[in-house]
C-alpha cells in the first residue's frame, strides 16, 4: 500500500511516498531557510505563501521520482496540527483535494506523533509499544508514555521556550544566524562544555520543562563576558546544559515507569550532544534506543506517511474530509473524526 504524506506545519514543504509504512519510495523537501534567515526566524505569513508556491510542483516532482501516478496512491496522510495555522491550511487543502478527486482515504496526522514514528521508519519496522518517548524541537518539548496508536500519557511538556527556540534565540544573540541549532552545534565542536556554568532548569522537579530561565542565564553570561566571550565554549556549555536537562528527566522517568524501549525524536534530536548522552543512558539502563537519523529528525513527510499507514490500519475513519487544521492540538486529545473499532 502506497501512502502519500504531506507535511507543511512550519517552514518546510515536504512530500513523501511510503510503502506499507516502512519503506520510503520517494521523499522531497522544499526548504525556506534562506527566505527566513534574514528575519532570524520563521514569519508565518511568508511561510504560508512559500508553501503555496512549492506544493504543486513538488507533487509532480515526487510522482516522477517514484515513477507513480496519482491514481496509484492508496491513501493520503496530512499533518493537520499542531503548527502554524496558515502553513497547515496549505497542506490540508492540497491533501483534501487529492483525496476528494481520487476518492481515496484522507488521514489526519498529529505532527508530534509522526515524529515518534520516524524512529521506527528509520529502523524499517512497525511501531512497537509501549515505549517512553521524548519529542524535542523548535516549538515542542514533550515526554510521554506511548501505549499504542493514538494512546499516549503525557508526563510533561514545556511551560515556555522549547530547546530549539532557545538555540535560535541564543544563536541570534551571538551572531550565528538562523537556524540556531546546527550553528551552535558546529561552533561547539572545539568548545569546553564546563567553561560556563549554566543552570539545568527544573532538573529534579517532575517531568515538565522550562528553558526560558536557561535563556536568560545564557544571555547574562554573554553580557558579563563581553569581548572575552568564547563562542566555542559557550555553545558547548549550552548544548551540555540542554542535553543534561532532557536526559536527566528521561532517566528519572525510566526508573518510575520501567520501559524496554526509548524513542527520542524531533528536530533537536539531531543534536550530537543529546544523542551521545541518550546513548550512554540507554546502555547503562539496558534499554533499546531509537533515534532517527538527522534527515528524519527535522519536519518531513515520510514520517507523516508512515504514521498514516499504521493509523489507518488501527482506526476507522468517519468523514475525514471535514477535518480542519489545528494550530494547537495536544497529544492524546480525543479526535471527533476518528472512531475506535469495537
């Protein structure tokens, strides 16, 4: 079965064709990084217009790359939230149009659930439950227990800034540009992670996250250091603080909720320091660690198509062409357009 995935929740227009939920037949992405770089971040209205320009040519290019026609697609899976509303609307409208024209199933997909699916897609296997999941990106920090398809228990989420947002703001402050995560990682390679003492926010207070205080503390270090600031050391210290904060909470969760499998996903999961600390924790605890390769950590339609395949096989849809884009959609929320099979 061939699933067409459409992802347009932020600034990347991505389309993919995935076979049986585990094999990527073709995957394409139109990036807007250069467009938004001069603004230091994503401008929602600009992103929406760029999605409109990119999506139809990208569909044609995708079909040519996979040597398939639209008629050979079995179903369409589209990110319907959370994300930037205008950007989401472009992907949702395109997916609905194709589904209606071809009389094919339309599958609404939760963006963060799809990120978790990317870890299994990269391994070429169906999702296996239960597992402890951590999704970290530019806008999200969520730790959860995944008990099954669309069956999640959220342990904690960010109260303010997400780690990717933190990286972007600090990178802009020290002149590294946008996007901040890759720039900070590159700068940190030769840095000393112990040079600057930065806080580990809420490290022993439950499973919630808050990175606004770490942002303030980092800016204070920058201001105090002045011309003597070492960018290499600052970036290494910041990466270490973020990774230790995240992994310490994961470690605590694995004690309270013993699991044999840990899944870490989202754009920040591409960070080398976070991946290294996660690998050490998994080895020490004897749990299987699944993290997608960097290409599947960032927003992509392959994860959307894969999750669509397994979602469609586990649930019965009910008039999904009435689905709307949702800018704010919490994991585990009941969906009025899905009916669980009896």
